[in-house]
């Protein structure tokens, strides 16, 4: 990296605020009061991100008479649900290639359920008038190296042979640059219907309002401290009170689970993003982007990028930082060295936008598991259900996870609960120092593969055979 370029890219960050653009909204709703005293309910939902919000909402939609309480340790949507890129995908399996590799016999069912889930999200947004800039604009996976273009072509042929290529199109270099103009793009795989773009914090706040409208009692600044059996139900202690519930759904994701045995299945990965100032009409015309799709490149260390409703560009990804010991701490949310790296990558992708400034730069933790997609289970003789491990694709999949948790708590055998993906768990991560060492070696190997035309070394090939991975 040339010193002049470093200085230029650093200047683009001089006014960037270290806070999520989505959460930096003067119209954000006030938090609900904290719980004080004792509560009882039919269903207690722990966690005010998408996972908990969808669970509470769907529980009330299934049975309006059901008494539902939701507690959130800070404010609804403050963590991953308010900091992500706003890619709401139909995929339940962290992309079709991962699903084909892990559940080939169920992939058609998983794709159908995922498409139905995304349709249900769109319908919920409309029915509850949720202001989240929902756009069913699709996504393009782009190749920036020749080997990635070949891999995208092979992937397209594979999914077409499986009968899974409806609304998916392979784009050569000219075709992909006609959609979004970057000199780095060599090919693309365009999923026209399987992804929506939205304002992630707006979705969380809208779901909260919908829950309140249906009678869910929401308590913010109310962390759940302990979870213990109490008679035929469960009891949860909070700083200023306690809740007794017949059943509990845990949507705590990256934060330590109240079911201790679940904790080894996830590790926190810190992901970072930038947001530009709004583009002028000329700047936007220089990029194209008429169809407003989300984009992601095809490297192991990948970027994701999209337009906001006011024509800013969100640019995130690449660095996936695992802190030793798997600790989730606020000081990890801000990483200037990553912001400089991301800014350099941004201007390499879009040199025509030289001079654009970034207004926001932020990071946060994602719950990653070794198979990249959510896992599910119950505890305390079926009175507690949990879902976690969404690995960065939880904007859409958490709604499906909410339905799974409610099915499990009801003891129902459904098409969802019969899935192998639901019945089996990923391999857990080893204890330290083995987790940190293995993740560090995997990250080094992935970067080396990107630099060597995608060639995976022995370590990565072994991980592939074991069905293990590390990703954001």
C-alpha cells in the first residue's frame, strides 16, 4: 500500500462516526422500562434482536391469548440486529453451496421453506407497516479474479443441474458491469428474488412495535441473569425482579447462553463496515446500480456492499476478527486499522468515487458456528428452546428459527422439526488455546488461498472433509 494512497484513504475517514449508521437515527424509539418486581407468563423470550422479536411476534400470531413477555439486556436491536448490512436472504443454510454440501437430500425442501420464509417477512413488513426500506432487489455474487469467475460458472451449472436455478442468472464481465460498474468485476451470479435489502434497525424497531401492538410485554435494560426450573415451568432472575414462565425461548445468539452446554457451539467473530455520505446524481450514474441489488465478492475474505435508501454505499466485511477466549467486549466494536483497509478496498473497487467521504464506521460481533448456519435444541425437559449460530445471515433466517423454537416448545412434529438441519448440531469449537490457534491457522490459510488463485492448502482441505469452517 503506497503511503500516498494510505493518506488519501485515511482522509476519507476523518469525519466518520464510530457508530452504526442504522442506529444513528434521531427517530429511534425510546426503550421500554426495565422490569421491576415479579412477572408470570406463558412464554418468556430472552433477547431483543431479530431472533427474540420474531419468536414473540409469531407466538402471539399463532395464539393471541398467549401471555408473552420479552426481556432485552440493553435496547431492542442494539447489537447485531442493528449493525448488519441489511441483506435479508431466503437461504436458511448460509448460501446454496453450503446447503448442498451439508444437506443434499433436503436442499429442495430447505430452499422452498427459505423462499416461503422470505415471502412471510415481506408480508409481515407490509401488514404491520414496518418502516424499514424493504426492497426485494436481489443479490449478485461477483468475481474479481479469473478463478472466481470459473467457480461462479461451475456453481451455476451445478445448481441448474439440481433444478435450483430459477431466478438465478450467470453474468459475464460485460453483463455484471452493466448492472454495477467496477473495473474489478469479471463475472457475477445474480439471484433476482432470493434476497431483499432493508434497514436492519428499522426492521428491529418495527418488530418491537408490532409485538407491543399485539400485547407482548417488553422490558428493556433487563438482562436475564439465571435460568432455573421452578415447579412445572422455569424461573429467570433479572437485576430488579424475576419472571416465572411455562416455557422460555432463548434468542441470545452471540452472547453466552443461559444453557451452559450450548456455549461451545458458537464463537464471536467481529465484523466491520463503513457507510459513505450520500452519492450525488453524477456519482451514482458513474456506478450504475439501477436495480439496487446487494453485492458480495467471491473471495474467502469477502466484502458485502449495497445502497441505502438515501443512496449511500455500505461497504463491509473482509476482516473477521476472533478475540482470544471468545469474549464479547465493547472495545472490539471499533477497529481503525480495519476501517483504513476497507476504505482502500472500496476505492479499488470504485475508483470513480475518489473523494467520497465516509460518515460512519462501526463493528460488532456475529455468532458463528462450525457449519455456518443455525442450530436448534431444547433443554430442561423441553421447557426451554434455543436457536443460534446464524453466522451473519440471520436477518431472514431468524424468523425461521423462531418458528422452529415455537414448534419445539409445543412438542410438535412439523416439516421444520423433521429436518436433519434441525435435528443435528454442528461440531463444537475446542477450548482455548486450541480454538484461537485453529481459527488463526484457518484465517491465514484462507488469505493464502485468495492470494494463490483459490488453491486450498492441506489444512483447509482437511477442514472441508470434516465439515468444519470459520466464516463471517
